[in-house]
C-alpha cells in the first residue's frame, strides 16, 4: 500500500511526520507522501520542514520511501500555477491540488487551473468535466480516487470518465488521523466499488509505485 496524500500537524493532521511514518509502516505501507494543506501564507514554512525531515529519513529507511509534497488548498484558480512553481523551487517533490470536491466550497475553475499548472495529482476532483479529464490525460496528471468520507462520493463519476477517456487514476486515503490508514484489501474494495476493474486496479497500484519512485528520486 502506498498513499501519496497525507497530512501532518503542519496543517490539519493529528500526527507529527515521524509518527505518521511509523504508523504507516506498522500498517504495512511501502511509502507515503506528506502533502500538507497550503496556500501563499504557509507553503514557504511547510515545504522546507518536510524536505528536511524526508532527507534525514532517506538513508535510514531503505524499504520505506517518504517524499515531501504539498496540497494547494482553496487557492484562487489564478494563483495555482504560480504557487505550484514556488512549491517546486522550495523542494516539493509531489504537488497536489485540492480539487472541486462536492462537499466543500472550492472555487469553480480550480480543476482546470490545476490541470494547466505543473502539478502531479488532482485530488478528489468532484464532478470533473470530460474536457478536464482529457486535459489530465494529455498532461499526464493523475486523477484521485479517494477513500475519504465525503470526497469519495464522486469516485464513480471520476472513474467512469477516466476509464472512457484514458486518464490515469491513483487511489489515496487523504490521511488526517491514524484511523484513515487503510489496508490494501480495503483500498481494493473502494476501487472496485467505484467501478474499477481488477486490471485497472493493478494499473493504479503501478501508478502509485512509479510516482513514488519518481518523486523520491528528486530528494
């Protein structure tokens, strides 16, 4: 199991990065990205701390990879590209954007602005349009299937369009607390419940593995 969408106490998570890592390891995870919520007010505070933490771990946990990321959250669509560039310069190895979930008042246009920027994953993109799914495919940006309550309500819609259009999917837990860490069998059931086939589930696992490997190499 790999989760590329987790949060620590640097935003609204319950755990410090070290405990988040240890609890994920205890659950049998192979790696995580720590992607705390950020906007222009705090990304320059969060990212360097996560980079330092992950670099300190790099030589100690050869069988468990941890990468520093960020989730640009409730950012005005016009600012997403700029903040994504700033995040890269600060050392974020993985960039998510908090997509247009139907359970929060995310600004319309966030999905499109995110997909036009230099990001890796569009998290919980809600009722994403066909045009935006096609853009995700063209840009090589992963669309997230989420195990998190609320955000998961549109998993079926995202999976259906992605499968038809050919965009790449990834499954994340959006971890905020220890209870959000799920095992591989539950992750598989969530994917199947969204209409993902067994073959496509294997592709999603490979997507997570490859993205983790690529991100880890940037440290």
